[in-house]
C-alpha cells in the first residue's frame, strides 16, 4: 500500500513529516509510493516534486495556490550538486501576461507562493543515479526584509516591462533574485498578451524563476554545506 | 584435602615478602626508610646488577645493639609501635616490623651495626632468613645492610624481574623519592661502581627539588588551608606529559601514589592541560598524621585520607589559585574531577564526613559560603592543637581543611625566594611564550607563514601565533561557554551523515540523547549499528560530523556512566581541535584579524587546550641584539 497521508493540519506536523524524510533515497521514497523511479529526469521533470507532494500530503495539485492550502505553504524541491550549490533556478509561477502589470506585489502570485516555502533539498548531481539520490534536510523559509525588498524590486522592474508590452525584450539577465524565462512545453505554446501598443497578441508563456544564486544564499545561511568542511 | 598445618616461619616470611619486596627497588625503599627512621644524616646506596646482585644501604644513624639487631630480623619486631593507638600518630616510615625479615628471607643478607655508645659493633649474616651467624666487629657508628642475590631462593619471583637497566632505574627512582622527602639528608647512589647521584644535604625542599630538576623551569607555589599545607614545584603547562609518572606526590614526607591527588593537581591548571596530561614536579602535602592512614598496604605507597574530598578540595583551591596568578591561567569555572568549587553548595545538613549534622549546627559548607573573618585564628589554633591527641577531634581538624581559602597564606614566589642563597635555574620564562598584557586585537597582522603561523607586529615585538592552536582555543572556550549557558547553537547539515557504530555505542547514544543534543549534535538512531548526524555545533562547521560524533561517543564510553561532565569537556576539547582552522589552511587578512580579535575574548593564558603555547614573542630588543644593533 502506498503511503499517502492526509494533508497536514499544522506547520509542525508538516515539519515533522519532512524531517523524517531526511537521508532517505528516492528509491526508498518511490517504493513507499508504489511508483517506479525514472532512469533520467530529463523527460520526467517534476517527478521528484510530485513524489514529495504525495508523501507529505500536499493538496493543491496543479491549482494556482500554495501546495499546502490550509497552511499557506508552498513546497519547493531544490536539487543541489555535491558541494551544496543549487543545480538550477527554481520555478515560482507562470506570469499572467495580461494582468500582471495591474497586480500589486502583495496580491501577486509570486508573493503568495513565496510567503512561506518548505524547501526540500535533493541530491541533483547527474553522476548520481536517480534512484540513489538522497533527500536532504527540510527548511521552512520566509523571505526576510532584505530578501523581500530584493524580490519586490525584481517584480516591479519585470512586471513594468511586461506592462509596457515589451516582454520580448526581457532576457534571463534581468532581475537580481528573480528572473523571467519562457515556461512552455515547447516553442509553439502561446498565451495572450499585449504588445507595445496595447494590442492583444499571442506570446510565448513565461514564468518567474528564482535565481540559483539567490537560493544558494538561502542554503548557505541555513545549513552546513559540504564545501565548508 | 590434606591436613591443615601451620607453615614454617621461613616459608611464611617468603610469602609475606611477596607483598613487601616486589623488586630490588622495593627492598631499597624499605632499607632507606629504616635509615631515615634511625636519624641518619647521610645515606649511601650501592646498587650492582640492578640491585639483584648487590644492594647496600649505609647510614650514620643511631645503630643497633646486638640484641636489637637480632630482633630486627624477627617478624613483627619493631621499635616504632607499641599499641594500636600509636598507629594514628606515626611519624616514622616503617612500623610494621616485617620489612627486614621479609627481605632477609629472599636473599643473602648481612647487617653491620654499631651504636655510638658501644665500642664494638656486630655483624649478622643470614641466607634466606635462616643460618644466622653473629660476629662482633669493629665498625663505624650506624648501620649497613647489604642484600646479595635477591630472590636466589625464589626463582619464580626472579623470573618476573626486568632488565638490569630497568631495575637500576627503579632503584634510582626510589633514592630520588627518598631524597625529596628528606632534604636534610645527604644521599649518594653508586650504580655498578659509578657514582650516579650525589645529593648533598639541602636546607629546604626547594633546594632539593632544584638538585633533581635542573633546568626544569618550575613554578613554586606555597599555601595552606586549615591544617593542610601545600608546597609544590611544577612545570609550566607546555612541559606537561601524558601520564602522572613525572609528578611526585609526597604526603607527610612519604612518597605516595594517589590518582585523585594527581588528577586534582592537573585540574588546578584549568583548561590548558590536555586530557590525561600532568605537570612534572613535586607536590608536598603536610597535614596532621591523624588525618592520613598510611597503613593501607605493606609498601605504604598508598595512603587513605580521612576526608579525601576535602583534601582534594583544599589542594585544588590552593593550587588553582596560586597557579592561576603565577601563570596567568584562565579560571577553571568547573572542575572535571569532582572537586567542588567554593560557590557550589553541599547538600544541606550533610557534613563532609557523610554524617547528618543537626540543623542548628553549622556545617562546613556554611563556612564555605560565608567567609568568617575569624577563620585565621581558628586555623592557627587548629594547627597547634592537631598535634595533641585529637582522636575525638579528627573530624574537626579535617573539616577545617574545607574552610574558606581566605585565610590561606598561599603565595606564589620564584623559587629563589624560597631559598635565599641558591642560584636557581627554576624560574619563570615568560619572555618566550606568554602573552603578557597584550591586546591581541591591537596586533597588526602581517602575513601567514607556511600556512601555519600568523606573523604579527605588536608594540614591544613580533608575535608568531600558531593559527590552529589559537583558533582551537577560541573555539573551545566558546563551545564551553555555550554549553554551560545551555545556548549551544547547532547548524543543520544539508544532508544527514550516516555513521556506523558498535551496538554498545548506539545504545549509549540512545541513553545520552539529551546530553548529546546539549552539545549541539542532532543524532538519530537508524539501526542497531547505524546513526545519522543531522546537525553539528555552529562553531565547528569545518569539522567532519563523523569525527565529532566519534570524539563524543569515545569519551562517553571511556568515562562509563560516571564523570560525564569530564568526558564532555574532553570531548569538546577534541571537537574544537578537529573543527578549527588547521595548519595548511589559508587564512585571509580579515579572518586573521578576526581571530586576533576573538583571542581578546578568551582568557587562555597563551596556551591551547592541550597545553601548547599559542604564541611565541620576540621583543625588538632581542631582535636588535641578534642583528648586532645593540
């Protein structure tokens, strides 16, 4: 029988569940979940996150809400290399190109998602077989004042550009903590947005991502990283 | 089973000899003590073939009449004891009357003696305690006892003897011990026809210590508490050795082996001595004879204190204070060996004798907590009266040992003050290694040398710091402070580290989980032989979690169920060592300056937790002399 607990009723319960996973391998988790471990994650993006969502009792599914709705906590898996550096940027949410420019920061999806995050660290080095990769220690995180200011600054800058209809000029270089990148199955996917003249046009969907340097600093503050030893 | 029969006296003596005469050195000890009891001013010892072939002790004491000489070879014949009450006031080394007959029973012995008032002396010869041959002889005043062919009739015992060199060394050690106990006697030791020790009569203990510890750079401390007097000459922390073999303990002029006292002396150095390290030197403890029982073992190298705890407490109190001021040692806030600090209350109503006192009767601990200005007079009175018959007041005398140290006349002095006419080599050598009053943060970091040393410029000279020792000292002190204030900060590991342990160690981890958590380690048991480490002390992020856990578990296992605090401090010291900046690590200017600043916050007396000096200083004057500018 797969282990599929009910959604946690408190932050403490979620924390306790997450801590119990520290040190387990993905193979052990998959066995408890009655699922198979993919050989490679290239074509199974999101498998680790879904596995952890089921194991921890996340309830939102694909809804545009924090994974643990009752608690307002978002679950984020963060693959790291052998010295504890994040292997990749972290997806936050897709961007509603039409109305993002008129949304306040405090009402934004980004803030709703990042207000309270349960980070689950996972070994992500490609030389470690997927089944053998281990789950690390969890971290319940909320951005502090400096981080919030940084995120809000990026939000303001990036949504301003989108609001001007100049989304095509946004590259991955913009934003100190957060960047905008295409978020689509392939380059043919389209969402409706505005051009520079305010005319509705079809655009490549985009999403907000946290830079690896930003999440790396979070880890450095919270953990003893392997490279420090 | 055969019939029970009384053993022949010769056989009984041989069996008894097994307890008294273990090796040539123990025979030498008994013979030298007899000489000292006889009031000798000079004692000449000859040792050939490790003391097995020949061991001779000649003294110029009062000698014996023929009748006494004959009796001295009889078991339990002694001039030093008449009744059981005398046992509590013994001032002589021997008293059991069994050493000489025991020695005689296992060798060929000759005894030559003459009393001053006799015109002629007597020679007694015996082999294996039998075949006594007595002949008159013209002899100098005093006694010579010569032991030949030791254990010739007990081959089993002879097999256990070590090499000639080893046995000779034990005899030498015995002679040195005797010389330390009685500075007023001249001792010579001739080994295989070579004079190897000539210790001329000294006026003070300090002089005698100097004769034996040339160039040892000893620190002298003197103090007293109640009837206990302490006089010690000890090496500086950097000269400490593993094991207590270089530390002489002399209680009431008797060399003793006492682990508790040795440990207490080591503990009085605070945290600058490594685990299991002891200073070299000599510790004299004098206290009324009724407070010490020397009749514990035939060899009399063990003593039993009436109140061992109070004795250790007093020794610790004097030694730690005087050493602290002499060497600028950091205060030892909590002792590792159960010696109570003055501000730690005893259990109310329980006297140090384990008897419950009436509630209205003042207890020693009350005196400890409330220093009494009149204590000085009380102590003086006690010191005087303790020599009168105090059988009923032994407890009172001993209790005074535990009185506050306010009245103790402890003083630290250069040993040259202790003996005014001597030109001693034992002195403080502060220029080389200690920090003086320098503010570390005021030093200017110049460069890192060989990725091991930090070269700094200061107001009076150049300072070379051992980067590992300095970082370790800072880490250790901070760990200790955090542990004591229950504020040990832990840092989670990104991934838990799995550690294999023995089942016993895993059980220990389970039993001691709270204490382990208190030192900042988050350890969870995963199986019969597996645990995972999830967090380590924040101060030790460089350390390997496996090693930290093994350090802790290792110390805990060694300490057993008791002495966990001591084990913990040892473990913290090891952990600080393994988790700090090491030789070979590169350090930036900012980090170096931060380390110097951190040293200001640590009272470390220039030594790391293992007793090694952290810094070497060369003054500009010295530098100028070296390059010929002066």
